[in-house]
């Protein structure tokens, strides 16, 4: 009888947690997850889980979708793109909505709450916090000994790095000198806040903040952008402002300070109710901490022998198309399906090879598309600027290849490829 295939996941964020959740039901796998921080926790605020990712969750299993619901996810009736400046200011550019398509649009959930639910049923003996990977030693039989900075070790057959945008495992796979081993600053930054529902509604407006008709709004201006949506069973509203700073492209800054005066100047020509919202929600302090958006250059591979990367470690992206979390969930579906079919460590190597083949083209295309979308929604699109008709023709279709994606077919094609590889 074949022994269990020992799988180690480094990184306890959304990518690692969803992968651990998806792998645990397979009886042929012995899964452990390692987090470098002192506790398993997720940084950031709310994320959107669009219909492609919702479908992937359903395919992982019905209970996975229930994790999202228990985490307080709010399904959006629609997503609206609004023009905030220029001709037709205040008008809706376009909208995707469930009553028109008959399909789910997106659900908004707090990262930390979703992570908590994904990890709720993971046995404690399989979760290891305070474990930062230092290096890998390879054994004569092809297995690995992971060495952590605290001096402890762990033996495994497969290592999956879900260790985020500053991934150690990515550098081990590509080599530290590879230009794609490290992320790059895209020059865009944001300031985010979570506000109680009543307070956000009073400042943004009842017509656009309404749990009974929950919609996500994206407002497009001149080098300025606003997004707001509802989460946590309707108790909270996420409010985000963003801008693009050309001089920051490729800089080494992860954060910057933005003054209340600078924020007000960015939004002074916006519709009065939005300027008021920015003033009331983000300008009550002299300055705010802003976060730059970074991304990964395309890697030549996500796999090296028994080691692979997933989630942000593989394809960190800007948030303009709300796809970072969704790509992680899709990764988890494909990796768990393929590894779940492996009977030996050698077959698990084939699973990783197929995962790289099917996932890398799609995820790298999304990263590239998101960067371009960021310029468009900041009014900087070369062909669109703030032209209402050009935005209407070109903006929403950028999501088609992302959300109208057949994950069931994607999974089945990966399985067929793995079977062909094993037979050859």
C-alpha cells in the first residue's frame, strides 16, 4: 500500500488556507500548513469573490461556499461604473447585474473573516504558526527537509509556497537574481477605511449605499478613483480612494503618507456628495497612510521539481479587477484536484507540472489586464481618458475573460492532461 504523500504549505493567508481546506479531505494526502507570523491572520480589508471564484468554491465543495456565507459575505446585486468628472459626470458608464445575466456577480467579504472560517475545521496539529522558512534540504529519495528560522524542521514530499507577494519560495524556484523573482511597484496607491453602515450611508448617500439593493460602485475621475461596497452582513461599508503616481512606478516604496489637503485637492472637482464623503470619512486627520499597489512580473514557471507557488506568491496582482483572491481559489481547486489523484510522490510531481501548464497563462494574463484597467479607471487610459462613450465601449468587457470562465472545464482538462502525462 502506498504511503501518504506529505504536503507542506507555507503561508497562512487566503491562498494557503483555501488550499489547505481543499486538500484535507483527500485520504492519500498528509497536509500541514505553516505561517511565519505568530498567528494565522489575514491583512487587508474586504475582497470581492466574483462568479468565476464562486464557481471554483462550489467545485471544491458545498461546505467551502458555506465558509463564505458564514464570514458575512454580501452578494452584490450589481457592479456599477460611474463617471465622476468630465462630460456626463455623475452618469453610469455601465453595469453588470444579476437580474440581467441570470448569473451571480460578486460577493464582498472581509479577508480576516473568510480566513477564519476556512481554517475553523483544520485540526490544530496541522497548523503551525511562527514558522518562517529559511531553506530546503533535499533528501536522497527526493523528499525534502524544510528548515525554519526557529531551528525546527519538517519532512515533506511536496512544498507549496503560498507565502504572499514577498515569497521566499518564489525566489527559491526562480533564483534570487531572476528579474521576476521580486515584485514591482505599479505607481498606484490607495487609502481604505471600513465604516459602520449608518455612518457611511449618511455620508455617501442612501441611494448608493443600500443593503436591500447592494451594489458595488466604482467612480472614475482624473487620476482619481473611488470604490465602495457593503460587507459583514450589511454592518460595514468599505470606502476606498486611489490615485496613480507616475513618479512612483518601479520605486521601492510600499507605503506613503498622503495629507488631507492632497486628498481634498484630488477630489475637489468631483460631484459634491462624493467630495463630502471623502472629506468626512478620510480627512478628519491631518494625514493618512496610503498603500502602493505592487505586482509580480511574469515568471517563467511556477514549479521546480517538488516545489511550487500559488496565490500571490505566483501571480501577485493589482486589485483593479478584483481578481487576486479569486485566482487563489482557482489555484486551490486545480492543485487539490490534481494532487488528490496522485498515488505516489512521483505522480504528485506530475500534478505540479500540469498545474503550472494550465494556471500560469490565465493568471499572468489577469495580472497584465488588471494593470491596464487601473490606468483606465484613473482616467489615464490612452484610448479612453474620460470619454464617456469610449469608456462604455471598452471598460466592462475587460472582465469577460475573467468572470465568464468555465472552471469545471478548466479542472477537467487539467485532469485529462495529468492522465495523459502519467500514461506516457
